[in-house]
């Protein structure tokens, strides 16, 4: 995909259409706004829809397969950075793997005096709990998912002891919130009956620490340079020991992860909650780590919860999400999670590389210059010349763009 970014928009569309086998209705989903009637089914008091740029990250080779990756994001540089990091990792690209698509549902029981006895009663009723939970989602069970296990935690609190039941559910290709929440509600009356307690919360946990995706890549020293490697290791070390830096570091990872989540209709708030809660287990730490291998090349590894689906929710109702999944060509939610982990790692590497070498602003502002030119009133065509001139002048601001525009129009 060398030179993809230099193609015109029409040429890019033509290429992606051919490579992904998109049909006219897929193309339509990318052009127009979300149909108002569809939007109204998804949310309430709808009076419009938001449009975001829909870009394609290229050059990704993951587990030996090539991927085109749709990303929806308003921030300049993110798609370019992911594509560039992926290119620098070639020819091997990324390795990625994922644990089973297992989510946790919580049922909180209060008002129990003998919590040990309650735990025993719950554990001896696992087969009944399974029957009640799986009765809520026969399709998932047919597909090999459903309630797999039950765990009981006893938690002391200022409001007295609590018994918290964890339902461990294989949600197959769904994100899983609907199914897990229904299961929690279905088993709550039985749990109340066998424990004598009162069920308060019955809800999924977004700390999806049983549903982890891992990605790894090697960036060779003769490709990125030894100084850059040393710089990245220094920058990574600061993120490891300092929460102020770590938050920004992890934000860079979520730039990529969320952009794919939005393109594929996934719940990016759930991903954010899960990612940061996971990063904060013990002490808040970077989601990706770096080291030098014996050849002196840079090895990056990322591990994080990625509760994403390819069926149900907006992945089904939003036509853009369906088109994105077609472009990705993923066959399972786990494969999508693997792809997203690689994009997160790519964006983290790209941000670190830019920060420790030329600085983030040069590339960022170059792309941002076009936005600035348009805010100064330039048409789409004028924006290209205005932004080029601003970069030449090393002065990127709305006032300077206005000045150039005035001169140009004269
Ligand atoms: C900006 O959206 C993300 C970065 O701040 C990430 C980082 O600092 O690693 C560039």
C-alpha cells in the first residue's frame, strides 16, 4: 500500500472498494449520514447525527495476514501514524493473540449475616444457576457460549459484609453486555432465595480482565535508528514510574483502539473503562511495554482487555459498522480484538517515536494546517495551497491562513 496516502479520495475509495469487495450499499453507508430512523432506534430525543472522518490504516500485517483497518477519528495524524508504524514493522508485522471472549457479570448481595454459609449455598447450586442463566440466551449457548463458571467473593464494606457473585460468561462474538446483564437479572431471585440476602446490583463488569488481547512487534534498529530506540525506552520508563506521563501514553494507545471501535460500532466507553481499570491494577502502568532484544532491535508488547463484538448492538444497526467489518474481513470478535490491540501498539510506538525524535507537533501541525486553513475560510481546494504556504512559513495559525488567503484571492 505504499503511496496510498498520496492518492486522491476517489482513487482511495476505488482501491478499498476493490480490495474489500464493497458493494453499492456499503459505499452508500460511508457517504451519507446515518438514516434518521435508524438513529432514532439507537438513542433518544434524536435530532441529528454526528459525522466523523472515516479513514483506512494501511500496511498492517497481523499473524501473517494483511488487514485494511477502518478508523473513525477527528484527530489529525492518528491514522497516518498507525499506518507508518505498521510499515516500519514490516515484513514480519505484528503477532497477536486473544484469550476466550469471557465477560464477568456481578450480582451484589447484601443483608447476609453468615457470608461463608451463603457462599457454600451458592456454589452448591451452580447447576441451577447455569440453567437459569443459559435459559436467557439459547442462541449464545448453541454457538458454544453461555455461563461457564460461578465465583463468589466476600467483600467487607462500611455498609456491612457483601457477597458478590461473579458469573463467568463466554459471549462468543458479542460484546456481551446485554446477555450478561440479562443473565445477572435472571439468577438474582435464586441467589436471594438460597442466601436470604437482597440482590442490589446485577450488571456486567467492564474490567474485562478475562478477555485480554495481546500484540507484539519488532522495530529493527537499522530501520528506526538506535537513538530513537534509546529515546523510546527512556519515554517508556517515565510512563512506568509516573502516572502523569502514563495517562498520556495510554491515551495514545486508546487513540487507535477507540477509532477502530467507533468505526465498527463498538462501545468505546466500555473499552476505556476496562483499559484504565486494568492498567491501574496494582499501580497505574502503561498498557504497552518496550525492551531491546539481543540484536538491539526494539520489541513492543501490548496487553489489555478488549471487550468488542461483531454481532449485536450498533455493529448490527449502524450500516457503517457493517461496512467496516467487511473491510476488516474479521471472522470473530477475538480476531477484531487482536487487530485493535495491534493498532493500539502501533499508535503508541508512533507517538513515542515522534515525540523522542522530531517532536509530535511537526507532523501533527502539517495535517492540522489544512483544518486551520478551512477554519480561516479556505475552500477545500484553497486549503491545500494555504496549508503548504503556512508550513513553508513555519507559521500555522488562523490569522496567518487568513492573510495568505487574502493574498491568494487577489
Ligand atoms: C495525542 O493524541 C496522543 C499523544 O499525546 C500520545 C503520547 O504522548 O504518547 C501523542
